[in-house]
């Protein structure tokens, strides 16, 4: 929200009064005097007018979690245990998921209370890379890397996937980087070769890599460089 809009929403001020307060230097954002009414004031910014607190400034939270297989990527579920149940209740109640994994998959999950940041991390238009360790039921066909790089056609939706990068590690395992997140995309891509995916572990999203020191079910706050990257 713009600062002038936030001020106008207060019952004691109209637009003219709000602009006067700004011009007189009576408005502070995060402790600093602010004159520009166009300044963005998200819920995470503290806003004061003289000695009156208008918006306290909610703490922005950014978490990394190492999701185990069998845990559901959801805030709540009547049947299955969810990722939120891996966190303390007071913390989980503030967060939402930025980029889900299906129940049979494991690895990096991001959780936050910053909707703008989570949209930036998951917006398909931005084509942020997501890297997975993939284990297959059958040997990986020698044409897989080439065809993934060209894009795999999904007839049902009549779409072709964006070029993906496959690094084969052994006969049944590869590291795959994709730039979108369609429904069961990786399983369906390998399905082109009638090769079932029996293990899927997300290693990274954008510039954020899963901390190798984290056990399954562990979580930690993201570092400043990870958040800004």
C-alpha cells in the first residue's frame, strides 16, 4: 500500500491532512522521516506520525525446510501429516508455502509470511530454475537429455515444456533443472519414455539451495543473501 493511502485510511485524517503531515515531516517510516506519499509501506514497515503508531511493522519471516517423503505440502489436512506440523504452532500459523512438493517427493521447501516474495519465487513468468535429484525405475534412455532440452509435448493440454537440463549421474539417477512447475511435470516428462520416477528430491529453487547439514524435517531461517538472491 502507498503511504498516503495508509494515512488517508485513518479515521482522523483526510487526504489533504495526510499530505500536510507528509510535507511537515511528521511522518516516519522505519524510524526515518518520509515526505513521499508514494512510498510503499508493506505490513513489514513501521509507520508513525509524531508519537502516534499507525502500523507496528510485522516481522518478515523466511524459512527453509527439508521435507521428508510422506509429508503433505499443505497448511492442514484431516488424514495426512503436513509440513506445518513440523514447525512450532506459533510459527506455522504465520506462514504459507512458496512452491509445493507432492507427498511422495522430498527436499527443499520455502515458507514465508511475505506474499510479494513468495510470488517472486514461484511466478512462472520469471522462469526461476528448480533443480531435482531424480531416481527412475528403469535405466535412463540415452535420448532423454536431448529431448528434455527440446521440450516434451503434453497432448492433453497441447503444450510443450520449456527446455530443461538433464545431467545423468548413473543408469537410474539424474539431476534435472526445470524452469516451470506444471502438474506432476517431471513424472510426466519421464513418462514419455515409460520410465517411472521412484524418487524425487528438490535441491534448489532459484539461488536458494537446500542446506546439506539439515536432516529430514529440519528447518531454519533463510540468510539475508538467500532472501535477496
